[in-house]
C-alpha cells in the first residue's frame, strides 16, 4: 500500500509538471502561401527569440488560404495571414476578416512608386516587395536553341512553343498578380490576347506556383513565369538559371496582416512586429529567400548586384491598381481556368496549327490562306469577356459577393459552362482553319 501511495503521489506530481509545461507553451499560427524555405527561417528565428512559443505554419495557396480563413469559426482561425497578393488582403478586409492594429514600422516608406506599402486603412502591412518576371534554365535554352526572353510579348513567338510553364492563377496568388499586371499594363483585350497566346505555347499549367520554378531548376521546363524571389533564390542557390523583370511589370508589397478571430492575437501581433523589424527584414536577404525588403536601410547589407527597388535598379512601368484587381479577382481566375486551364490541350493544338501555317506562309505568301490564318488567330486568342463586360458592376457582382444563393450559383455555373464550351469550339475551329491554310500553301 505504501508503495502504491508513493507511486500515486509521483504520478500526480509528474502529471502536474507536464500540465505546467504545456501551459507555458504558447502557439502562434501563420497561414501563408510562401514556401518552407522562407517560412522555416522565420519560424526558427522567432522561436529562438521567444522561448516557450511555437510557430505553426499552415501552407496553402492564396485562394485556398482565403477559403480556409473564411470557413474557420471566429476564435479558431489562424493568427496571421502572410502572402504576396495585395488583392487577397483586400478581399479579406472587405469580409471583415482582418483586425486593425497599430503595427506599422515607421522606418518603412509610405509608398513604392505610387503604390502604398502599407494599407492606408491600417488593415495590413507590406512585409516585402515583389515583382513578376521570367526565369529560365540556361542549359535548357542552350541545348534547345531557344533565345532568352526579355518581355512577356516575346513568349507568344513560335520558338517558345512547348518550352514554357505557368501555374494556374486560381491556384497561385503570385500567378494571378502576374496575369493582372499584364492586363493592366497592356489593357484588357490586348493583355488577354498575349495571355492566350503564351498559354498556348506552354508545356504545362501547374497546380501550385512552386511547380514552375522547380521544373525550371531541374530542366523539365525551359522558361517559367514566376514571382521574382523564385528566380533570384534559385540563382543564389547555384541552379543554372537567370531571371529578368519585363518592362511591363509592377513592384507591389507582399503583405502580412492580423486575422480577426485568431486563436492568439497578441502573439500574432508580436510575429508581425518581428517580420517588420530590422532583424526580420534582414532575413529576406538569406540566399534561400532572396526577397526585396521594405526597409530601405537593409539594402546596405545586401550582396553586390542585389535588386533594389528604391535605388532604381528595377524599372516597373505598371502602376498597379489594387482596387481594379480586387474588383475582378474572381472573374480573371475563372475566365483563365474555363478558357485556358481546363481547355489547355485544345488551345495547344490550335496554337501548334497556327504556328505551322504561319511558318509556311512566311516562305510562300498566299492572300487567301493568310485570311484563314487571321481568322484562326481571332478565334483562338480573343477573350470571351470584353472590356465593357469586365467593367460592368452588375456583371462583377456575380463574383464579388462571396455568400451566394442558389440562383447566383446557378448563374455562375451556367456562365462558366458557356465559356468552356465556346472556348472548345473556338479552338477546334481555329485549328481547322489553320490546317486549311497550311494545305493551301503546301
């Protein structure tokens, strides 16, 4: 009996001790679209400076992260939302899913160009700066005799057919911003023509943004459309790659914000303060991260040749309009998916036929065949939503309201089915016309 009483007391003390240790461990939860190479660095640094605090990282694509946050009940949401897409934060702010607090670092400039680094309403903060561009595998391009691209418009050329890769904008916030940047820089109609043409040249449309740089790094793809840090970090890590910012690009903040209804908001505030501090900003220079700090003083410690958006080494022509981007966020993603992602095989077939006809016509002109080829191009590369529709508030309301009733859901489903069916018909007809043109000049 005495032994049992001693064991019981020991068990009670042990359990109480374990309970006290568990009580001392606090957890902050971050939901982010960023890769582990980035988040692990911040996770280790924050935990080292805050003993007894554990950082939990939930990795989701931007759209999936928004959906996860929206569906989680208040009090059980992640504490911090961290992603590249400013329009995603606008979506969260409009749905009252962000909590305002005075967490800005006063040493961060108000703007980069004309673009506010921090949300003017104080709902979220710029944690890094980001541009969008092209990375390529130097060995792949040399082996396949493919020229190095400099501009988005280069990618529509036939010599790039089968050598490109892009991720679906509905699955990748950074790809969404790339597409939106092109649409704003070139205009809706011209921009979509470019997007349709180079998407027809793509060998693959990946589900996650990581799939593109990984494929370029290992030589699966020649060229990828990526956010800058994918290209810069790969080059710094020794991969045989190069990266360029096209002139039609934008420099916008990658943001961080406190979610309303998080499990541990005070720790969330503390993590955000760390990410915006001098120490947290310096972590962005880690070769595995290679991001652009929002704090100008940090660039004094950057390696030679490191891009500096404050020093004029990046010339971005597009003055990104986040309000415009936010208003058509879901329309752009849906239109891309239903006319490109889900119809990629048909688009590629039409594009191949168009390139073959154009090559023959360049050697042997034929007015009648040229007319057929132009008709094929119009069918394959004209967007199914016009500029007027894209600016129509009633049309946009279908997509901007997140809580949809049965009627609205049916309207959207019907519309998207029409887009998919029309795209399939257009691509099939374009391929047919291009082959007719080829037959005329053979």
